[in-house]
C-alpha cells in the first residue's frame, strides 16, 4: 500500500499509538506525547518506506517554533504506531524536510 499524505495514513486506521521508544526520545528533546500527536495530525509525509510500511512525517511542535520528525509504522491494519520521534539535526537535514547529501554540504 502506498501512503500519499497524513490524511491518507490516518484515514485507513482506527487507532494511533505512541511507542515507549518514541516517548523516551521525545522526552530527551524536552517534548511530550502531545507534541508527537500534534506533529502527526498537522504534519506532512516527507519520506516513504513502503517495504517496511513506514513513513516519516515532519510537523510542528505545538507551542514552540520547532520541527519534529515522527516515524510511523502502518503495518497493522487497525493502528498506526509512532515508532520514534526526534528534532531533525541540522548536520543531517538542510531544511526540516530536505536531507543533506552524504557529503554534508547541502543543496546549492
């Protein structure tokens, strides 16, 4: 199954669960579960991993000017699982939704 956007992802499942790992990683960034939920519900799909049945979503943190990346697994037909969450590193991401090339120089 190909997921086009967050609406497509959320419309096909009845539940959204946040894994303990995602909560722990968010906590390291000073964030909470509600920040993960806000990013998923208001964000956009920026990468797709159809072989693993996962997507990467970028969305805003609710009360901060900060992007949040959330990897969601949709292998289960009933629920989506937020597997991990993190604030994108500027060394790996040229912009919130654009990866830097492997040489680290970014786009020109």
